[in-house]
């Protein structure tokens, strides 16, 4: 139907984006009726997402034709932006941005570098940036989940944590069970994606490769490689993030330093 109303490709793309945004906003309105206020966050996310992906689309062709050093620079900028986004999901953790940045660089950065050196991922900008961005994004999501879950778990069991400290337990030992719970919870999406690959969902990378003429088996294997790397990136990042957050949760005097997250507006 939209194709008949908007014969121009650009106008059609804008109409599709508007309709998809309307569907997302409809969910926010339904949630509001149940006193679940996600409207403001969703509006900001939709506006930012549209502006950012449009900007990326405008410069992507120039970037992909650029020199090799542009790849690491672009991924480094993505890591900083990802850390800022993940840190906003854990406002009660002191130094959340630093924790998220170190974790994403140590996790996603290490996996990308090792796979590029080993030849699993080509070092060309045209390959490194798209694949690397997937790993950084997955690490960002996993870090945000891990930090948010760790903060919630520790605050919910603050009495037990303080009792353990009073009995002489080290801070890392006192919060270790909650760090493990946060680690497991943060990896649920990555594990489920790997488990359901090819059955519940067919990723866009594989579909694009098949449509561009790549043999289906080769496309499927490459897609498996990317999903496995996403898990490796997410897992390593979460290990680092929870380890750093365990230390950041306490003052130098070994007192609990976490604070509840502030209220979120609609």
C-alpha cells in the first residue's frame, strides 16, 4: 500500500519510518494506561536513532572507501558512545561510565582485535566497521543489563551485604552472589540468540549475503561466526564490568556506596 502512495524511494522510506515509529509509540501509550511511563525515553530514543542512522547512512559510503585506520577510530568512537549509553542504565553505581568504557574496550575491543589479527574478520573498513559495531552494540546492551541488575540485587540485599561486612567479609565476597546473578541475567539475550539461530530468527547479515550472491552455506557459517563473536564479546565485557562494579560499589572505607536510581519521567 505504501509503495503505491509514495512512488519516490526516499518518500517511501520516510513513510515506512513514520509508520514504524507510530507502532512503537502506540505501545508506549498502552503502557502508560498501566502507569508504565516509557514515553519520554522512547521519544528520545526514536529521535536519536533516526538522526544517528541517517547521519551514518550519509557518511557510510565515504567511510567505507577511506583508509584502513578509519576502522579503529570509528569503533573507538562507538565504544565511547556505547559506554555512555550503558552507564545511564546504572546511575547509582559510582564511576559507571568508566566501568562501562573499560569493560567494553576490554571485551568487545579485545575480541575484535584478536579476530582481525587471526583473519576471522577482515581488517578492511567495509567489513571491520559493520561487524565491529555489532559486537560493540551487544557489549553495550550486556553491560547495561549487568550493571543495572547488579545495582538492583545489591540494594535489595543491602542488609545481608552489610551484615557480611560486619562479620569481616571482604566487599567482593559480600556481593559475589549478586554479581554472579547479574552476569547470568545479562547474558540471557546472547545465549538465546545463539540457541535460536536459524530456527526462531534469520539474521539480516546472512539474508543480505545470500541476496548479494554468496552461497547459502557460506553465508550461514559467517553469520554463525558473528553471533558466536557477539557472545564472546558480551561475555568478556560482562565479566570485566561486574568485577569493576563490585569494587566501585564500596567506598575506600569498605562502606556500601550504591544509590537507588532516580525516578524516570514519562
